[in-house]
């Protein structure tokens, strides 16, 4: 069944990619003379092949020296194409709205809106259309270049104070470092992971919480790149919950690797930590993706909190913010999430803000605080326009 789902997903994804690439190619072809359009379509076809090739490289067990640049190039192409797609789609929607308004106005008057909104000369209209498409192409390249530069930067520490209801005095100032969505892969390697570990260890945290999506690829291939994570240091150690990407490539292997790295994987369970005599409940749930896996525990907030002391400060780790709706009302003080990447790059940052609950940053529902990190690494296109990778330092504070 898992294989069938993968085949269906790959088929649908390939179809969407083909249609999107064709759409972008058609809009770009308008900018070139006829005699050069064959070259554009040849390049478009080659780029269409590079994107799935980049995905396939995550499953290679014996990578060659040229795999990393091909991986980065393939996903960079994917990112640029997604930017072009969004830009051209907005232009076409605007043209459609103007045409619709033109028809409506024409019913009530002898003149349409196009007389006022567009040049009357066909030549001038064509020049305007070309100018707008050139502007979209230039903006896409500028955003991609700016976003690529951000992915080359060191991770940034984001400091957040969280007010907790009835926080015991001995937990005042308790420090939690959240890591999430590191996505170790052919482009996010050992050097970056070492920077993350050095930064975390310099924050003198009481606890490290890793909310999923550690890596993309084969365990053995990425073993050297993930090795520095064994050096994470905090008073109570590192606790982990699975993200959706833990289930995409050798889930049992990554579960074993997480244990080898000294992290405690909370699978619908909790631990009670004692800090200076004050209990702190730390619970964790699996990702909703687990529902589609055979023999894997689906997320269960009730199970994770079973017999957890209700009067203690209670924290839940959940990779996907969609789990928050299942956790509200469970007397939780803080829920830490990832998954969204905050949209990662414009204009998809705006899209995520609309479709995802708690897309990025700090929220509060009653007594429950929710914090969603934008991610310590990135996924897919090496483009970020919402800042460098995030290492979150959360400090618990009493209310009032």
C-alpha cells in the first residue's frame, strides 16, 4: 500500500510539475522571437528533468562528487520556476479581471474599461505585455538570488519570552532551545550542522527540543553530516518528535539514528522533569503523516498526556501546527511546532499565512502558548526570504 501511495503521489506531482513548467515556458516564449523559441523549449524540457532528478538524489546510497551541485541546481531551478509561475499567474488573473470588468461595464455604457486601462494600439499593448513579463522574470531572479544568499548565512538565534500561567518560581527563566526542520541533505551538510551545535551549546539551555524533519535522504549517506548532533548539550538533554520527513526515507533507520545521537524520541508519550523541585511535563506526539504508515503510531495527544500531572507546567512538542486543535483544552502551557518554514520564500510566505494554522511565530489561545519556528534549515529550493535558519531560545516567565 505504501508503494502504491508513492506511485500515485509521484504521478500527480509529475503531472503538476509538467503543467506548471509548460505554463511558465509558454509565458516566457512570448518574450522571444520565433526563431529562438525552440531553444527556450529545449531548456524548459531540460529543467523539467532536473527537478525530479534533484528529488531522486536524496535516495542515492553512494553519491558522487557531482551530486551536490546537481542537487542544488535542480532545486534552485524549481524555486525560480515556482516564482515565475506565481508572477505570471497573478498577471493573468489581473488580465482576466480587467476583461470581466470590461464586459460588465460595456453592458451599461458604450465604452469598456480596457479603453481606459490599456493602450488602444495593438503594438503598444504587446509592448506593455512584454514589459510586464520581463518585470516578472527580473523580480523572480532577484528574489531567488536574495533568497539563495540567505541560505548561505549562519543560523540566527531568535529569543522569545513566554508568559506561563502559574509558573513555579523555580521554573522562572527556564531556557528551552527549539530546533526544527533542519533537513540535512546534500546541500545542508556537516559544516552547517556543526554551526548549529556550537550556537546551541553557547546558549546554556536547560533543555533542547527538536520538533522533527531532521534530514532528507539515506541514513548511511547522511551519517557523517548528522554526527555533530550527538554533541548537543543541555541540562536535561535533547528530546525529539518525528516530522513528516522522518517517514519518507527509511523511518526505522532514522528512528535508530535519532537514538544513536543521544536524543529521546517522544512517541505519543511524556516525561516528567524535576527542576529545583518543580515538575515540568514534556510530551510529544508523532506527525499526522504517521496515519498513512503501516505499523507506525498515529499522533495521539491524549495518550501522550496520559497520567501526566495536571498541576505541573505542561509542554507539548508537535511537528505540525495542525495538531494544536487536538491539544487545546488539555491544560497545556506551551506547544512547540515547526513544519511550515514560515512559507520560506515570497510569495509563498503569504500563502502559508492563509492556509496554515499558527504559521510562524508566537500565538496564544487561553492559557496555551503556541510557538511555530520558521525552521533551522530549509527544504527544497535553496531560497529563504524570511530570514536565515532559526534557532529559537525560549525563556519561561511567570505572568504578571
